[in-house]
């Protein structure tokens, strides 16, 4: 099973990405020669998060009061030094957390009833949420292994079985309950609150939810086996083993998310190549 230190780009996939990208350089789509450049291309997708934070700060500082219309995409793009596409992605992210309202045909408006500070979801990526879960839930599992009672062990065992034999919906519900049950077994109210908050981010931030859904649907067997390993360590009252099993679970999840992100980037490059090929091929047929 791959660890967190492995390269996130498999050599064969990277080579295919380089070949495709280099074929496109004559039509202006880009020239990629290294894994770092391919990763930079993918990480640029996170730029909208930084832009979303800048727009939110301008709103908080009173530059755009509640109920007012934001400047157009072009003006904001020039003001913040990014593309119009990035502005659009940032506005969608802010709409998802209740800071903006996008009205078709009218424009983008600052919400007059934004969520309370404690209720708003941060513009976090799936990788950031998963990194936080790795750090927090591995220690929660270690604490649970020390504090859990027999009722908690029986509940976890039933949830692992539900993940193994239930429908996709039942497995997803069991997955959530498994992590929350471990948090409750830690007997630490702060841990319980934090794990619940992280799970809310997983479910309520659109990009995070999409990424998890794309990974989990192809990952049922690995997910069940990893949860079983966590359960076995907790049942054995082995804090170090529970910590290690939970960390391994999230390490593998991050690897799977990196693979999914790479596939998506490759698909986008191929779509652009196809569209450009059709465009320029049509031009050569003009008589």
C-alpha cells in the first residue's frame, strides 16, 4: 500500500501527460516537460481558493457591503491579477458557503444574510480537509483505544460489517458513524466537536464532496479493510497500532485523491486538444 511520501505522479501517466501536452504547444495550450510542471498545472486549480479569501476579506472590510453587486468578472480579474475563470470559480466557492448570491442575468451580489462566523465553511480543498483529518483523527483513534468501552467496540464492529455488506449509501453512512463513534470513544468533547466539524466540511463544501465521492466509489474494498485494521487495533487496546492504522488509511486516501486529480488534469488537456484539433482542422478546409 502506497505511503504518503510516494511521488503523486506515476511515471507512465506522467510520460503520457508530457507527450499530450507537448503535442499541443504549437496550438498554444502549453509545454510541460517535468513532473513538477504537471503538478504546478494541477495545483493552479487551487488558486481560486486564495482569490475567494481575498474577495471575502474585501467584503468583511466593507468594500462591498451586504446586498451590493460585485464588480464584473473582468474588473475583478484585473484588480486581483487573475483570470476571469478563476474569479468565476472563487465566486462559486463563496456562494457555496453563503457569502455571495449569483443571480443569472443580473450579476453576483454580497449576501444580505451571511452565515454566522461559526457556521461558515472555509474555502478548503479536499487535500486540506484530509490532511487535517489525518493529523486529528489518528490521535483520536489512539485515545479511543485507551478509553473505549465494550459497547463502543460492539458498535464499531457492526459498522465495519455494514461497510462490508451494505449498499453504497449504507456503507457511506457507516463510514461516517465509524469515525464519529471513535471520536466519542475518546471521551474528549473537543475531539468530538473537531471531528464532526471536519466531517461537515467533507459533506458541505462542494469540491471536497465531489473529490471524496470520486475516490470512494472506486475504493470500497480498500476502505473496508483499512477501517477493519483501525477497529482491530482499538479492540486490542493498542493506541500506537490504532494511530498507525488511521494514518495509513488517510495516507492511502491522499494517494488516491492525487491519482484522481491527475486523471482529471489529463482529461482536461485531452479535451482541449480535441477541441483545438477540430478548430484548426476546420480552418484548413475553408476554400
